[in-house]
């Protein structure tokens, strides 16, 4: 004989609604409260009431605190209701009670991710992947993609001997605004970025997005804990294993700092990500940038005549296109010597292009 659990599995909301309408609430057991809660979340739109559903699901978990299905579903509905903190609390309870359940680990990962707790989310998805049966290919693939999005490699600083490249964040707001308002630097670094403080703050709201979603990774160069420059890999194209390099310093800095920062980014791109090529555009009115790009192992690959218009000066500029292949970098003896001097190590060359398997 069919019952509530069977109707819930196939989402038979009319049957569930009819059954509950004929049952007095004082006769509800945990499964009835659970069904009523889900009906108010997933049933007919005109009957939906998420707040009431959450109160019923909470009551369900109080009646049967050791029921995995109740706890896991309660956490999921809390996420849908944008109550991420509470969802994380419930997911932690569920994981503590069911430490060897893969779906519990996935729920914890989802809640932690929404709470911007990458460390907990990453560990939870790692646990889930270990617990998932090999034959659950689709779920394992989804978990693997989340692990790649959360991988520490995207957020770990790139450290040399005198400088460190850290992911751009809210703590750099004043420095980023100052860079945008430095007309000379802004013009040569990226003249199409909006220079207003409002634009900077809006961008920083999304600074913690995974590069797999944003297709870029942006760093602030720090020396002795103070920001001194910017570096980025943008237009990350994992299918074609390439990215555009941006790097710049407002004001006067040592040429060795520029070289050290660039080598750190090249090492990350070629050694960690296993990219095949980096390229860089330099405006025609920036001869110093053209010279430095060549010194750093890039080769000129083309000239795009009158390719952009400076929005402030209303003048058209040529763009010089430079490229550096993975083998160019590792085969450059002078750069390898500089890497040993500035980083204290030789960059590790990967034998296979595309070391990391990126989702399309």
C-alpha cells in the first residue's frame, strides 16, 4: 500500500495534499510534518509558504533528530530561503550524526560555500568524493568540479623572497581606488576599467568568485605587507590553454620587483595551471612597457594598428601583441637564473600541457 514516503519520492503533491487535508494536525507524526513542509516548498505555487515550511521542518527534526533525510532536507530548504548560516549549522549537525554519509558531506559543502567558508567546503567535498560509490559517476563528476572551483591553488599567495602576490580583496579597496585615479598608471594598465570608487567596490563584491567562473585571477603585489602593484591573468581560456597577462606598478619601483612579480605569475600559469601560452597587449604610447615585456621573455607577435580609442584623450592607439609559450619560459636561461636569485628556486616544468583538467 502506498504511503507518504512513496508519494514524496515521486513528488505526487496532489496525493500528499489530499492525504494531509484529511488528517488532523494533532495526529501528525514526523513524516506528516515533513511532507507538509515539502508541500509548502515544492507543491503548487499558490500554496507555497517557505517560512511556515521551515517551522514544520524544524519541528520534524525535533521529533526525529536522528533521521538523516529530515536534517539534510532542512539544510537544503534553509539554503533556498537564503538562510545560509542556519543551513550550515544544521548541515554540521547532520554530518556529526552521519559522518560516513556522502550526501551529508555534500550538503555541508554547499552550506559552507554559501557562507564563504572555502576551507570547510573544500574538506567536505573531499570527504564526499571518498564516500561516493564509484558507480555514481554523475554525482562524482559534480563533486570533482566543485573541488576544482574551491581548490586552494586559486587563493594561496604566490611568494617570492621580497614580495608576495595575494588575491585581490576588500582589504585592498583604498589601494585599488588610488590606482584607478592615477591617470598615468590607469592608462597603461587598463584604460577601460572604470576609475570610480563605486566601480571598484562593486568589483570587490565578486572578488571571491572562483576563476573557473570569472575566467580571471587578480592579485595585489605586496611588499612588507603593503600593496605596491597589480597582477592578473584574464580571459583564462582553459580549452585552448592560454591567458592574458596584466602587470603594473604605480609610481617608482625596482626593476627587480617587476621581474620577481612577473616570474611568480609565469610560474603559476605554466607550472601550476599547466597553461601552454600567455600573451600581453601593450599600448603604443608605452615604450617602457614594450621594452620590459621583451626583457621578460615575451616575443612580439603582431601590431594591431589604431586598435583602441582612448576614451579620455579621444585618440586612437596601436596595440603591440606579445606572446610567451611554456617552452619559451623554461628555456630562457636568463629568466631561470633570475628565478633562482629572486625566488630561491627554479620553476618546476610540467611534462604534460594542461596539468589540471578543467571543466568546459
